[in-house]
C-alpha cells in the first residue's frame, strides 16, 4: 500500500536529508536503504538571541507547543507543577500555545495554580523571542518528537532545556545545555524542575547560544543543503 510506495520513492531519491539521526534510523527500520545526510532544523539567530540578564522575584519556566496532549503531554506538566507548588513558590510557568486549552485552564483554576501558571495563547515571532529571553529555562515533556524547533530556539536564546529524550532530542541536548529525562516519567520531571530552579543560573548562556549559532544558523544549514545539491547534480 501507501507505505510501500513511500519506501520506493525514498529508495529512488538521490539523497535523503532527515532532520535527525533518529529519523534516519526510523526510515532505515522501515526498509529505506539509501544515502542519508542529516541536516538539522534551522533557527533565525537574528530574532532568537540572548536577552539582557534579568532578576525577577520568581524563576520563569517556558513551554511552547500545540498542547495536543497525546504528543506534548501537557497534562503531565500540570500534574507535576501541582506537586512542585506544594514544595515551593519561587517559580512561574508561562505557556505559549496554538490550542485554546479550556480543560487545562480549568485544571489550573481547580488546583489553585493561577498564581504560577500563565497562558498566553498565540504570539508573534518577536513576542516569542522575547519570552525566551525572559525565561530561565525551557520545559518540554513530549511523548514523541522529531527535532523540535522550540529547543533550537531556546538554545539560540541561550537558555537551558529540560526535556524528555524522544526523537532526535538526545543528539542536541547535552548536560551543558540542560537535562534529559524519560518520556512519561513525572517523578523525573519533578526532580528535573527542582534541579533547574536551583541551578539554572549556573549554565553558560553564551556557550549555549554559540552552539546554536554553530549548529543551526540559517547560513550554516543553507550551506549544507547547497553542498548536498551540488554533489547530487554533479553525479
């Protein structure tokens, strides 16, 4: 059926350019035997960049997603925030989202979390960039991903990331840039949030930003794509 056709098309391509090694391995697992060149997602490093150092009363966690629960497991984040709130009150979770989220807003109200969880809806690129700059760290608790642009944007903004190790995330999220946990592990998420709140200031923001510029800047990604096409057309 359709899967066979897709595999056939992929096997006839001159070169396949997945956005992560994980995606390459998935394709190979489905029977694609071809040449691959991993080319990561790019980020606009002119928009997403380091902000001015800020001192706020409370540390800011940032989450940006569709809030589609089967993929993003935002309900797991909220359950964990409820536990965290019983332990401390030195934090806020700011959420930028496509989906209207009535049931999540209801949860926040019912569990008395309105002083620490804030929903912002959709934002422009400039507003999103500003949200990263004002955040202390980024949090993602997805059940599955590929190579999330939000992590790449966080790195370009110089902020560390707490995320599940799904898709290609482990390829880019090393200990000097944040914390990896297992998907669905709310105990590990709670521990990770506590650790981040206590230690997020210790990450080297310039180094995180430099890594993003070296790895995901449009110029660098464009060069890789250009060279790949040059090689393929020569053949």
